């Protein structure tokens, strides 16, 4: 047991070194979207933007989302919102904004065809209507800062083609949100060499966040659009991999200064959202998911379970305590980077345990055929 703990401690030390090197490799949109250290004027940016927002039962979010987009006062802008057969007052909220500002146009979503998943088909319909040179797929729970579109357009103009995507600052209020949602970037920081997202053409080195996807229209059509992966549960990752497969550039950014979002509003949404994504996120590989979940248990949960035992066996105390402290330090570094409260890092064993439980349920739902429920639809 002592040997095992010291081996785990060595692994976690290497993991911390990797994260300290890896996180700074992710550029910030505030840097990519500036010119000579200044914002510049929006009128100087010759990029025509289409902001494309799929909205299904988003009455709580869509009004504030559109207000934030329109507050950017960016020229060359159209805002298309697809009302994806909502059963709440989403359409009314969109209609209020379209009356006040003619840049906003609502599209009524068609019935979901066989073989398609809901969000992919919504994005496909938006693409058929967009006229801009660059398209920003934006989730309804996203809130843009007033300078966000200018920075995004400048970064797009510099890159010229491909896809720009990034991690917004996550707003978390309920406890399961605080435990689970920030783990999204933790996984990226610990396991994906961020430099290779930009420099390698290998689609295995890809990451994306579906809440903010800025893609050049020619790139989109070249890869076949959302129809190329119409049945993918993780459409954002499928789009990022497809961009790499056709040899176009992919940039993964930190966009916390420009975009904030609250992805989920209660424990049920957190559970169902991560449950539907985790198994698909590892390519539906039970082996890979099992290895990842076992590693998280051994590195971040098991050492805390060993502390009472270590109190009776002093030779276990140093490696067990070292593992617990290193896990907290690692989480604190990631939390600081993505704008989450650093003190929440003391809950790292609970964060890891929650991920393990949800990951197992994600696999079990696929194996049992019970499927995943999201936005009033069930997927298998």
C-alpha cells in the first residue's frame, strides 16, 4: 500500500507540472482580438458576422442573451434565432427583440427528421439562412460583454479560415453546478496538450465548447456542415474534429473576459447534461471511460479514504496527505485560470467522485438502452 501511494504521488506531481505548463498555452481572446494592445474601432473590422442561436424552451435565457448581443453595437451583423419548436414563451421573447431591432430575425424550426439530433438540426437550419462571412454559433445561456464581438471578429480576420472556440466563465450557483461544471476545463487542462490543438492536424488533439463556436462559412461547407455528424451527441467536438480532418485551423481560447454563461440551473440539469455527453465524449469507448474514471478515483478520492487508515499506520501518512494536498493545488490552479473561486478546490474529492458517478451512469444508460433525456427529447 505504501508503494502504491508513493507511485500515485509521483504521477500527480507530473500531472501538476503538465498543467502548469499546459494552461498558459491556451491563448486569451482578449489578446488574439486586440490590435497593438488596443481594442480599435469596430468599424475598422471588415468581417461580416452572423450570430446563430438555437433556442428550445429558453424563455429564461433568450431575452438576456439577445440583449447582450445587441449591446455590442457591431456593424455587419445579423442575428438569427431558431425557435426549435418551443413549448414555452421563447418565441414571444425573441419577437420582442426583433420588433425593437431589425437585425434580429426569428426562424421557426421544422420538425426533427429521422437520424438527426435536435441541436445539430437546429444549427443546420440556421446555416441555411446565414449570410455572413463568419458564423458565431452561440448558446442561449451565453452572455456577451460589449466588446466581445469586436474581439471575436478581429481574431477571425487574423485567422482567415477555420474555427475559433473557447471556454467562457461559468456561472455556478447550486452545489452540483459548483462541483461538476468547472471539471470541464480541469479535464482539458490535465489531459489535452493545448498547443497541439492549434499546431497538430491530428483530430485527436481537438476540443471545443458548443456555447461559442465561430466558424468561417467556407470551412463549414467544406466539412459538410452539421449533416456530416447529424447523429452525434457531442456536436461541438464532432465539428472541431471535422475542421481538423479537412486541414483547416482550429483555435481553442480562454474567453472568460468576453463571455459568461450558466449552462445548467439545477442539479437535475447538471446530471442529465453531463450524463448525455460523457460516454459520447470518449468516443463511446467503455475501456477509455473506465480507465479515466479509475484514474480519478485513485488520484483524487482514494487518498482521502486512506487518511483514517494512515492515522493508524504512520508510514502511509506522508504520501496520503501529499496526494490530498496536491489534488487541491491542482484544482486551485485550474479554478484560478477559469475564474472559479479558488477555495472550492478543497472539494476536489467530491468533484472527482461526482464525475465518476455520472460517468458510470452515462455508460450504463447507453448499455441498457434507456437513452438520455434533454430539452424534452430522448436520445439513444
